[in-house]
C-alpha cells in the first residue's frame, strides 16, 4: 500500500512553469501560481455578451465569461430562445421559455381539465396541450391557448375544433384560462428573467461569432 501511495503521489506531482517548484496535483499548483505569479498567470478575455475586457486566470480562459450577472443571463437567454434552442422545430420552440409557461399552466389548472387526474398514468407531470396547434396559432404559447391534460385526454382532444375542445372540458370561455394568483406570480418571475436580456448592455459584434461557436459545440 505504501508503494502504491508513493507511486500515485509521484504521478500526480505538478511543476510550476514559472519557478520550478513542485506541488501535489493541479489544484495545489494553481493556488500557488495565483498567489506567487499573479501577473504571469493573468490573461485578458472579453465578456461573452458585451465584450468588456476582463482579467482571468490563464486556466480559465476557455470558459464562458460575463462581466455582470445581467450579461450572463442575457447570453444564456439568447442561446435558449427561438431557433437557437436545440429543440427548435418547424417555426416553434419547446425551449426554456415554454417550460416556464407550461409550469404556470399546470399551476393554474391543478389537474387535467377534462377528467380531473393530477398526474399521467405513469406518474409524470400532466401534458400541456395546445388548443390551436403551434403551427397555426399566432401566439401558440399564450396560456389561454394551453390546457393541462393527461395523456389519454390529450389524444382525445387532438384534431378537434377549438370550440369543441373547450366544450368537452367544460370551459365556457378562454377568459377563464387567464393566469391568476400563484400561476401569474410564476410567470412574473419568468418575465423578470427575460427582462434581464433587455436591460443588459448591448451585445458586442463579436458576440454573434461566439454564439455560433457555442451552438456548434452544443450540437456536436
């Protein structure tokens, strides 16, 4: 056992490229370099969103960098919106924004609006059904176009005219489907998050090239 530990210790030994001292593991080496060789290990990168120059350690240069939280949220929101989202298909996106809206709709309804089930048959969250299909609706993810349903009721409603669907679910008017109370509060949190995208500094021209690089890496 002693031999093995010694062998592992020697294998994991790291040498500082600036002063030649040896350290145990990469973490120990980086702590040393940050403290003893601050100037030599500092490189300048740009904020991914607004392009503001930032000083970081050389071993962090390949990561995403943001000068403020607003820039970080704006960047991630940009990559997850519309056709940039990995799940974008046929003009619609089931991305992050839809997940927030779907949760608000489930909170609003509480159960399947057609049969009253609170979960699907396999115990998962209820489906969120589009009254007017995504490809045909002007605003497909409007909460007033969405219903919480179990998988069986989802299949029953598909293909029916909107007015028939509402009648089948005992819904007199779409006005009833407006978000209120806890559901409205949930959506307000989402809107506040998206607002950060609008309040962050304007993107720098190179941001779009950076975005394409990250999108390509994510698709590989």
